C-alpha cells in the first residue's frame, strides 16, 4: 500500500488539476505551448493568457511535474462524453468497427502539451518505461487510463503523429490505428486504448503491465510542503502553492484483484484519519 509519492527525484509526477488555481496553471501552460511556442492557436484570442476551448467544461485536467526541480513541464486533459461530441469526431474519420455504441460514454485524451526543453523526450526512439525521461509519456498515459477506468469508460480515443504512436507501442501499450490520416496541426492519425477486459487488450508486454502497477498514477493538487518534503526538501511554494485540505493518492490494483475496482487510499490531513474508497469521511471523488 503506497501512502506517498515516488521518492525518486528523477522522473515525473502527474497531478490532477482539481482546483481553480491548478486549472489556471494548466490553462496558462497550454497558452505558452499552443499559442506562443507552436502557434496552434492565436495568442490574441486569449488576453488572459489562458488557452481554453469549448471542450474544457466537460474535461478533467492534469499537470505534469518534473521531480528534480519541481517545475511544471506539461499538461493533458481527458474529455468525457459521447463520441459524436468529442473533437476527434470532428477532425478524423473513425472506422465503423472501432466506434462505440452511440450512447456509450468514452474518453478523448488531448492537449498533451510539453514545454520546449522537454519536447525532445517524446521523440526519443526508446520505449523503456524505466528511462526517467520516457516515464513522462508513460506516466501521463497511465494516469489517463486509470482515471478513465474510475469513470468506467472502456475506450480512450486520441489523435497523434505516427512517431508518438510508435513510442507508445514500444513502451508496451497497444494503440491500434482506427482510421485514415487527417490534416490537423500537421499529419495525424486516430488511435485508441481499449480498456475492456482490462488489462488483456491494453498491454503487449508483461514489463509494461508491471510498470503500470508500480506507479503512483496521479495525485490531487496539494500542499507544496507535502510534495517538497518527500523529494528534495527544497522550498517549492512558488511552484506548488498550498491549496488543498488533503491529498488523495491513486494507485492501480495488483494483478490478483478485481481490475474493475481499483483501490483508492486517502490520507486526510485535517481529520487525521485514513480510509479506503467507500468508507465514510470527507467525500472527494473524481471531478
């Protein structure tokens, strides 16, 4: 049972942006990357320097943090809705046999945005999940998978370059191409993660499945001192302002238990108690 973030000072943590403050960090990072660095969106449309669109209201937002220096280095979001309401439905043609039932809720993984000094990581040819750099991609995808499972979604759709899909497959995660190429911010193809009968269709190697189980997949945005003390001991108030009353640690289930009911261990900082999902305490589930 894990009750802490990975103490290794290399690699990356995935943070669920579940407060106004953390969401603003997420949107501002997107602005810096999508508007200023890449020019995907016009900066003048966002005078507040917060890049948002019409899909953010039904999205769950995440931040990626570099452990070594407590720096925010990236974002992604999960859009939870019916397929016909997702942006991938507007930008790509998904073949009929890969479409869910029209009334099924699915997830789109999007706005994976990495700041420039770290962008080379997702272009590395290695697929080693133990590589401290490659775990940026693996951790983000694993957190998205676990959150989607919590929502009982069985499909995650996404658009990306073939080069990124190749890296994902090298890491041992199956992501079949589900349609023809489309031109959207360059050449993209639609792919999916199949979460049905988890983990049978998802992982192509035992090593990848083991890596998934070793991860603390994501944590809620929490007090700066909590994260700092568990890593370098350095002050991080400017990076992780204190905003939450308690931290909720997510971890995947082990292979011997029911994968459809992953355990959630909560540590309540104000009520001085610990409990598992379903036990009484302050209600704080996925938002």
